[in-house]
C-alpha cells in the first residue's frame, strides 16, 4: 500500500526503521473521552510513561487531512481544546475527511488502520467499542470489532465498559476470530472494575508470551489483531454496584433522548463522568497509564528481530 496521506513523525519513523519499540495511541480518548484539561495532561503523561518503559509513543489523529502517526505537544493541545468539536473519525469517516483536508480524532478502529499503515504493531488505549446493549434491534456494533478482525495490530485495553453488552461483544469477537487475552487474569475486566463475570479466551502472564502469541499470528498470515485486556490496578478500581448503576442510568437516559449512531458512546462516557463527579475520571486515567506500561514492555519483545 502506498499513500500520500500518511505522515509519520521523524522520531517514530526512525524507531520503526531501526526496529525500536513503538506504541500507538488513539485521539478520540483525548477529544471525546475526557474533559479538558485532563485529556491533554493524560495524553502527555501516557506518552511519557511509554518513553519511561523504553518505547516511542505515536499518538495518532487526522490533522488537515493527513493521517498522522506521532503528534506534537501543540497538536495534542489543539485536539484537547477543540474536544467534541473535532470529528470522531472511524473507518467510514476517513475518505471524506482526508479529501477535504479536515481534522479527525481517531477511534480504536481508525488508530489501528493508521498504525498498520505506518508499521506499528502495538496500540494502547482505555476501552474499546463493542456490541451495544439492545444491539439486537439497533444493530449498534462498533466498527472497532470489525477492525480487530482484519487489521494486524495488538490492542491493549482495560476490557470494555458495561455501557456495552459484554457477552455479545465476546461472541462477536469469537465469530470474527479475534483472540481475547486476559493479562494475568481468566476473567474479562470491565474497565472500571477488574471483574465482569465473563471469561477471556486465554490467560497470559508475561509480556514475552503476549508478544510470542502475536508473532505467531502474524507469521501464519492470519489476518486481524489481538485484544489484550489488562485489569485496572486494584487500588484504582471502582465499586461495581455503584458504577454499574451509574452506567445503567446513563444507558436509560440515552434511550429516552433517542441518542443514536456515533453519538451514543461519547454521550454515555460524558454522562458517567458527570454523574461520578470525577471519580471515574481518576480511574480512567490510571488504567490508561497501566495499559501504556504493558504495551511498551510488550512492544520491546515484538521489536526484537
Ligand atoms: N470506550 C471507552 N472510552 C473511549 C471510547 C470507547 O471506554 O474513549 C472511544 C474509543 O475511541 C472507541 C470509540 O474506539 O469510543 C468507539 O466508538 P463507537 O462505539 O461509536 O464505535
Ligand atoms: Mn455505534
């Protein structure tokens, strides 16, 4: 594949060319996932954490129609200040945004696409999109799942929030042939909490083995990625009863207001953050940092040639 739209930051390009570990980061979490200024502070802290763990960070976004792998501090600040005004860009948004020279904050799906174009194999985030509750009538299933089925990037997350139907999300991933790994756990973590009641496909306890499994997948030419779910550290996890009640209320309110399409996830995220008065935000920040550490260390094993 060759395209004139991809723009890889010099530091990232150098790392890829010389086989140094690189970790991709998404930008919807900056524009739509957290409020300003915590979004910018967190994005910069996550980048620093990746550096502290021996890898080069590549935050991904669409700026002026360019698919950027590696943003400057100013570009991160720009996306953070514009917040929800930036277009949330999933796979289907790419053609028009690029042709128009517009900006876009990349979801998990789009970040995977651009990471793969740049040659980056590991990506750290907070939560992924999935099958929404009630999807049997709304058909609201995140494009993130289709991307995991076709694009060769390892996504390190803290599981999925119960704004989704976690059982249906796992069924969908199984159908699509996406391995769901629990890092140090047999149970799928549910973002704010370490437990969900659902099992992962495999438990893996070391970064080295995570890398080995993904290398095997790539070597066999099996298309698609791998989902690594990393539980939030115990001390930052939230009370499941409390957070699940907050999420249930947010889902009901979204239904009542008739929110649909791409607005659903940002609406639910904002509602939960608002109701919990920042408590969930603190957990959210910590779990992203935790995932950044795991992704950076795993990328080191993947970059050994
Ligand atoms: N879930 C979270 N935090 C997020 C998102 C999801 O807990 O920030 C964002 C991610 O960018 C994800 C996107 O890729 O929302 C999914 O949106 P949708 O459900 O519309 O596909
Ligand atoms: Mn959707």
